[in-house]
């Protein structure tokens, strides 16, 4: 095998390039290490404080991570908690999303962001067929996206539900609308796609109807958006211009008082 001969005039530039690549690689590894440490610290803190069986998934956005020491801002932090047990609902999935988090340099190395200013704080919970079925008393409920209808979100959406209603032996399938009106959520059948034998349209309509106060859901405030997502119905609420407090990354519990628009309300007795 013939050795590759590097011309003399190219050796110095090549050496510089190799050195730069080595330094860049080392910085990347170090930066990734700090980011992973922050994600692990957040995950373990949430697991311990919320007494979760499984560690939540945590993602800290922004590259390079340590660049926030200059910009003083992390663009995104996401915390996903799967299969969280909630009374009356069963297992749900919860996700907390923080955007534009103002941080100090020591917080970057410690992974503790308590007290950091957050531009937008979003909390979403997803009810799958089992959880929604418990509210409807339909044990085999499934949720799907209606044919030829793109998934939507906001104050209104649609879904296709199927399940065995009380007293029936076959499946009934209906298309429903999902609506938020103030603090209340309304689910109403608008079309019966498949009717089980022996079940009347009135019985089917009543079986798939649901009305609830979203303030009773495991959210910090009333829901401000509802959408069909991944075989489940997702409710979301937002807070703006708040400060991250211990426990706020827990999947279903948050301390503090907020108005109907998701804005933080200062305690009059705190002197703020």
C-alpha cells in the first residue's frame, strides 16, 4: 500500500484544520455533556417531587447549550410524563413546554432553573380512549381522526369515536365535535357512522355526549385549546410572563393563582 504524501506547503494548513476540528469536537462533547446533565437533573427532580414511577423525558433546546451564558436565554425546555395516574381518569400523558427561559450562567452548569423568567409556559394533558372511556362509561372506546378532515386545534376540533354502548353487543361509531366555551368543554355527536343493532340513534347520541368543567382537569387553569392528537384528545392551557417555581414541571400539579387568561395573579398579602 502506497503512503499518501502531503506536500510540504499543505502540511501547516492541514495541521491547523486538524487542530480546529479537534477543539471543535471537544467543545461539542463538553456542550452536549452540560445539556445532558441539565436534562437529567430536571428529570430526576420532577420524578422525586411528583413521586412518579418513571422518569419523565426532558429536552433542552438550543445549540450550543452553553451559548445561553452569552444570550442569557434557553429557547425551549420540554418535559413529557407518560402514564400518570389521575383519579377518575386513570392514566394520562402530560407535557410541559417552556419557551424563552432567561437563565444565569450558574443555572446552566447546575441544571436548576428555579426562579428563571419564562415567556410562555404551556401545559397539555392527553386523554386516550381508556381515560375518555371512563368518563363515558364505554370500556372499549377508541379515538380516531375523521376521514378527509385534517387535525385541528384551538377552541374547536372534531374526532371519530367508536365503542360498545351500554346494553349493546356491537360497536357504534360516531363523529363528534369538540368545543371549548369559556371554562366548559362540550363533546357532541354530529353524525352516526355505524349503529349497533338494537341501539337507537337517541341512545347512541346520549352515550357519546360529554360536558365538563375544564378546571376540574389536572391543569393549572381552564383549558384554552383542545385538539385531536395521536389517538387521544389533548387539552392545553398557557401562562405568560411567569417565573419558574419548584413543582411547576410536575405533570399535573402547579402552585400559584392565575386568571382566566393564564396570567399570574400576585398575592396581595405578599407585598408584591
